[in-house]
């Protein structure tokens, strides 16, 4: 009896000791779960390793991984970079308000073969399947975010996830972007939602991934202001009084509660995704106690099926279309001087994919070989009728992240064997090596894509007003190298583009037959100026032939000078100033009807640096930020004001002074 009691007490002490233990860095100096690189205190992450059972009631172990990824990622709750929780990355050029059409200032081509509808001006605001995070958490976790800015702009973000069982997780995300804008009829209202779940059977043979997501883009369009000289007229200091090209001439205050689109783009997308897999391999088990057994399984062969259903609806509407504008811009004659114009393309895509995955090393699930085939059935509906298409695609992949975590190799390819996109392909190879904590990681990669023109260039598309088609396949090659270490991050890229497709006017399309060579080099570094002040610098240099129809600024840079530290035990503070600058270049024009940025060679913009003052702070699980943006627009020519606006595109203007306030709150239930 005494031996039984002593053994029971020893087990309790042992279990309590394990629960108190924290994970230590391994021999390479990597961070334990819950610590971001360079953060020894772990203040910027919610992943805290093993859970304490005494006083840390809000502790949580949470991680996620992306689809087809082998890497578990911890949630980052850092407050240092505003663009971690804004809707756009810092290098994105957008048409003045949150939610407006945008494109990257740093060249980053679409490297995806196969069918493409061709509407990408609002991609930065979409929820995408490949960005879906599949979580694993020990407690229910909720993340709430709210942002309010000048002009009654709002953004709401909600994330909730929980594990009702250790082998099952579900959650949802929602985001609303509402920006009434600063000019007549320019406003946006975007809604995004995503439901996600993952499940693994008790004996770890069966697995399921499930996602439903949707995107609704409502973008009211004004076609830009009629005359740039009006910006310097004191009468138009209130920008919503300036006449614009589309949407009528009614001078009204913006209304954040009016989400209807009378002139502009209305895009709707829906995705249903279901993946199931079953593994054959070696099973094992560990007895936790007399009544609990932990089942282990080492897969050798996986059978995997993926079903995806997508629907897309792209529409441009103008209920007060000016016939003179549409005849000049799109060579389209309307029946009346003021008429109604509605243009729509709709698609439904059903994809079935079957794959086999083989694991050569029983002890290393990060080494595998996969091969599979995919059948795509596409139905398009246009003004002139409908069309049924199909694709048969073969794909394969080899991946090996070695057990010592030093080497990571990936080879991946897709080939379109038959169908509408016949002979499209993608070939990708990457090799990375972790050297040591001082020299960090180096990576080289190669990617070559041969892809058909997007369907918007097809003569059947309702948006093809030029009625030009029969273009050649576009070929893009990317060669990249990067080095990341605690001192500096460096990268180099060389892009080779042939048969580049583009718009050279509001509706006319063209294909560039010559080879386009783009060189790109980038560096980023954090410099500690003193105990509290830090300088974050990012710079990208890119060069291409001036005659090519790809227009890029030679230099893009972003710099932050931040006073940072932890005060009063629980207060994390970041305050300072940041600026974004890019050298003059012939910025793209924008065609509202087709939703495309078009090449123009007449106007080169020389903008002031975008300057913002910032104050970000965090107290435990509550974060807030205040920003004074576009300080560069200050002007004294007609008295004090913020009327020296930067240009986003010809006739599209960035606003003057913008004050932005936001809060973020994490809850552990």
C-alpha cells in the first residue's frame, strides 16, 4: 500500500514538474515556441510552450500551418510594424483610399499557370485559399481588431479558433473594409469571410482539411479628377468638390453607410475546399496511464483527394454613364447621352485532385515524394453566351527538410496535359541551408512558368472591348538568392519575361515580343542607434529596359526611426517616424471598366516622400496604435493646409493629412 501511494505521489510530482518546464533553445540557438527571433523575453508572441498551472490562467499554446506546408508557425502579436495589421503591404501603390485598386511597386509577377479570369486590381484585399491558417490551440482564442481613420474610414477584423478536441480544430475569420473616400463617388466596401477546420483521426491515419471562404469587393469609381490644376485652387481645398470623370457631378459629403455601387466594380468570389487523406504505415502507441493510450503513427504511403468548388462574378456598372466618356475611352457608343452600362463575366470551376504521397524516411515526415493528377471543369458565362472548358493537369513534388534542420530541398512541377490551357507548366526548385546562428540562412531558387493569357484577353470575354485575341503564351523565369542573418537580410532576383501581355490604353491590349530583363536587389537591416532608438531600413533597387511596358521605380525605400522599449512592467511602446519613398517613374494609368492598370509614357510623377508619425503600444493582450499620415502634404502657398497631394496614378490623388487610430485585443477563454 505504501509503495502504491509513493508511486502515485511521484507521478504527480513528475507531471507537475514537466508542466512547469519551458523549452530551451537548441544547439543552433533557435528560439523556443513563443519567441520570435531576437526576442528573448517572448513578449511579442502568445505561444508560451508548456502551460503553467498555477497563476498563468491566460497562457496558451497556439500554432498554425498553411496548406501544403510542413512548418508550424506561432502567432505574432508584435506592435512594431503597422503593416502587419493593415490591409495592404507597404510596397503597394493604391488609388488613394483603403480598398481601392492597387499594384506592387516592387516587381512580383504572377507565377501561376493555367486558367485565370484576369481581374487582379483588388487581389490585395482578398482572402485566398493558400493563405488559410489551420490552427492547433490548447484554449479558445479570439482576436479582435478595429481601425478608424479620417474620412470615416473603418476596418474590422475578427478571428476565432478553438480545439473542442485535441485532434480537431475549427474557426472563422471576418474582415470589413469601408472607406467613403475624399472625392466624389470614390468609396469602397469590402467583405471577406473564411470558415476553416482540420481534423485527424484518433489513430492518426485519417485527416481532413475544410475551408469555405468568400470575398465581396464593392468599389465605387470616379475615373479620377478632370483637371489636376484644380488641386491648387483654394476653392477646392475641400477635395470632394473637385469635378470627376465618372459617377455624375453631384457634390455630396461621403457616406460611410452607403455601400451601393452605382458606378464602379462589384466582384464576388466563393470557394469551397475539402481535402481528405488516409495513411498506410507503421503504427505504435504509448500508454499514458491505465486508461489512456497515445497512438503514434509513422506514415509510409498517403492517399489524398481534394475537391474544390469556385464561383466568380466580375461586374462593372455605371447607371449614369456619360456616352462621351465611354466613346473616348472605350470606343463604345451608348444609346443615349446618359445611359446605363453593365458588363459581366461569370465563372464556375470544379476541381478534383487525387494524389499519392510516399515517405521514404519513417522518422522524418518532412521528407516525401508526391505525384497526382487534377481535373478542372470550367463554365464561363458572358454577354455573348457561355462556354464549357476543361483541363487535365499532372503534378509532382519532392520535399526534404533534413532531420538535423540544416538543409531544406524542394522540387515542384505542374504540367497541363490537355484542355484549354494545354502545355502550360510550372517548374520550381529551391535549396536552403542553415549555417549557424551568426550567419543565418541562405537560399537559392529557380522558377519557370509558361502560362496562357488570362481569359479577359479572349475575344469571348465581355470585357474585351478591343476584340483582339489569339495571343501567345507568356513565359516568366525567376532566379533568386537570399541571405538572412541577425546583421542584415539580402536578396537578389533576376526576372526574364517573354510575350508580356498588357494594356496600352483604357481598353486596347498588346503583347511585347522582346525579352524583358529585370534585375532586382534588396536589403533590410535593423540598426540600434542607442539603448532605446532603432533604425529600420528597407531598400530595393530594380532596373529594366525603359522601352519595355513594365514600369518600375528605380529605388523603393522605407525607413523607420523608432523609440522602443518596455516600461512600467507591462507597457511595450514603439513611437517615432517613418517615411516611404520611390524615385520618379511613369506610373500606370487606371482603366476602371476593365479593372486594369495600363501603360502610359507621357507623365512621370515625382512625389514627395510619404511621411507618418506613429505611436504604438501594448499592455498584456491589448494593443493600440495612432498614426498621423501624409504629413508630407503640408502646404503654405494658400495658408496652412495639407493640400500638397501625392499622385497615385494620372488623375488619382492620395489624400492630405490622415489620422488613423486602431485597437487590437486578444482573448483566451
